[in-house]
C-alpha cells in the first residue's frame, strides 16, 4: 500500500520531522491518529477472535449439524474479514513517508524553467525507492487561468534531469491554481498493449464475460478476466461484481492474494449455489517483465513467443464454493515480443473433440499478426470456424503484448 504526504505542509508544527542514518527525513503520522488506528486494529482483532470460536451442536440430528456448520462458516468469514481490516490499519499506522531535499542548484534550475511556462514550484525533493528507481516529488501550482498537463511537466523534467520520467498514475494529472503534490517516476523499460475479442452465446443479448485492464503504481498492470455462471444478464452481473470488487481492493492497496480471498469469502457468504463466477488475474511488472498469474476456476492461458506456445493452467474451483485462502501462483518472465493470451472456458470448450489444448496451441503458434487486438480477433474467428459457427457459450479472448521501451534501457 502506498501513501503520500503533501510535503508543502511538512513545516506544520503538528508534524514531527526526524532524520535517519541515510539522511532522509521522515514524516510520521501524528501520534494521536496513529494510536487511534492501532487501537481500532486491536479491537477488530479481539472481535475476530470472538467470531472464530468454534460452536458445537449438542443435538445429533443432521439438520442441526448442518445449521451449526453453516453458522461456523459464516462466523469464520466475518472473522477473516475483520483480521484483514485490522492488518491494513496496523500497516497504515506504521507507514512513513521519507524524502530527501533536492540540491538547491537543481531546484533552482527546475523552478526557473517551469516558471517560464507559468508554473510555480513550492517544494522539490527526491523520494527514495527500495528498488533504486529515480523518483521526484514537486509541489506545484500555476497562476494561469488554464491548467497545465502533469505529463507536460514530466517531459520538461526529463530534459532537465536527463532521465526519462513520467507522471505517477495515482496522483493529480493537471497543475492548477491550488497547490498539489506531483510524483514523477522513471519510465519502465517495457510497455504493454492489449486487445480483446468476444462473442455472445446464441440467443443471448449480453455476454456473461467481463474483463478489465488497470495500470497501478510502480509500473504494475493488472489484467482481470471473469466468466459469470451461465449466460445472459445474471452471468454478466456476477462477473461485473467480481471485477468491481477486485479493482476497488487492488487500487486501495490490497495485495492480490488478500483481494482474491476477500472476494471469495464475499461470494461464499452469499450462499448462492448457482452464482460461482471465475477469476483470472495477471499481474505484470513493466520494470522487470515478471508476470504473476492467479486462477480461480479459470480456463488455461497461453504464452506465445514467436512460434513457441506454452500453456499456463491451474486446477481450482470457482469463487464462493470453498472458504479458503490458498491461491496457486504461476510466475512467468516475459520478453520483448511476447504475448500473453487469456480466455474464458467458452473458447476452449468450443474445441471439444479436437484435442482442444493442442489444437489451441497450434492455432496460436500459426498466428502472424502483431497487434494484440488483431490476434484476439483472428484467434476467435479460428475457434468459431472449428466449432461450425455455433456459439454454445460466451467467448472472450484477452491478449497482452509486451515490447521494449526504446527510450529506456532494460534493467538487469
């Protein structure tokens, strides 16, 4: 989870500034606020323990035992959720934001050049990064009537600092009259482009499949694909709910495993026997090229590297069937020119009777298209042709292509 501090207000007497051995200044959360958060966390942990107590049924009939089991499972869901919130509060309470003041000469250089564009610099500093990535923070405002794009500032900084910088995705995007804190980070050495294609089941108007592509902090890209149970409006509603919950939690700062566990327990707690959507999550790090794939009842994915194709699949149940925290992870190192191809089970099921996994590999290997959207479209057309044009289930193909960012050297 990432937290930023508006350093334009660090001089506030209510804040405590200190200097550590590395020379970075630390801005701690106000003591009272920190203690209150820790107190809330402790209370939630106590509540969690209360809900986790095992309840036994003295009656021996099957109906009573089932009621006791359902009560236990529901209490465990509440207990798990309380624990997660408590851990987040503890982590927030311990968070600090460190910064290193920028050299006066460089600060004046930036201030002078931005002033020529009508932008005032209230503060300038470096933000240390655990992986050594160059990160700059600026407190900016403008007297101009019109706002200035933050990316334009990033382009100017790139020239002034001789580093390829871009605007952080989590901060403000435009410089306005009100002073705001902007963070500029080194561009990652890889870029990703995505494309998709889908077909709706025969006699249905709405697809039960849904997907999203989201860029988060630190060069992380999340690709999420969900296949709702059945087809039509109800299936669409289920998969949309999965995407909505996952996006909100990931953007808030939940790690992927915790977010999946929370979504799973939410569907488990609803107790709807016919509502078990799948979840296919790919996390791509554009700085390292590393990719983590997690599947909850989802169909296999495929990695295409030239004519070579590798299948990525994990056996697991859809969401809401079991209340479990375990999620298998497949890690893949991507190279420039690689394609990751995700799909719902309707695509593979359409190839039943054709040794579908090997058939899919051959179809992907034969593709010569370079654009991810064209690859998705061509692959879906191939599947429809092999299935005789019948669409027995919703089909969605999501393709992500990774390429070298020629403006930035790849980190070793």
